C-alpha cells in the first residue's frame, strides 16, 4: 500500500513539474496583458494610483501619453513571457515594471497605507507583486545558462 501512495505522489509531483513553467508563463501573461488592456481602454481601477504616482515622479510628458505607453508596456511584458527564448528580456522588463510599481508604498503612503504595516486595498494590490516575482523566478530558474548554450 505504501508503494502505491508513493507512486501516486511521484506521479502528481512529475505532473506539476511539467505544468510549472507553462502555467507560470500563462499566469504572468494573463495578469500583465489583462491589466494593461484595462489601462489602455480607460477601465483600470489602478488608473488614479498610476496618475498620482505620475504626478510625483514624471515631469517630461503628459499623463495620457505616458498612460498609453505604460499600458502597452504591460501588455508587451505579458506577450513576451509567452515566447520561448525571450525569457531573459521578459524578466528584465518585469523587473523594471515592478520597480516602478512599488514606488507608491514610499511616495504615496497616504494611498498605500492605512496604518503601520496595514496596507490599503491599493497597498495590497502592490504587495501582491511578490507573487509575480516568485512566478518569474520559477521561469528564470529553468533557463539554460548562457555559458552552456
């Protein structure tokens, strides 16, 4: 009976290993493409947060222009995660994006925090990006080092 449980366990683990990278890529695509598309269509609930951060940090362009390109940038990150061989670029762009998305925690504390270590809904939206980092690490961990290619 023990061997049957071990065989079943190993079967599940092997199946999860087959799914981990495709599922990670798809998850990042869905989040980035969908949220970028919502911004592009003017339907994103994150719009006011992006605009508030924009007003604190960017002075060299108009917000509608920035928002348009930011939307496309998010959608592009999602698409690139689906393309085999482009993982390094996707992870780099994702890193740039995530660096900008954590800024409200510091530059807009009145929007991101309702108390010490108590995030608002917007703050939670930002902090959940830790999961995106973890998923991107899974994708990156499966890459073949360039020295072995």
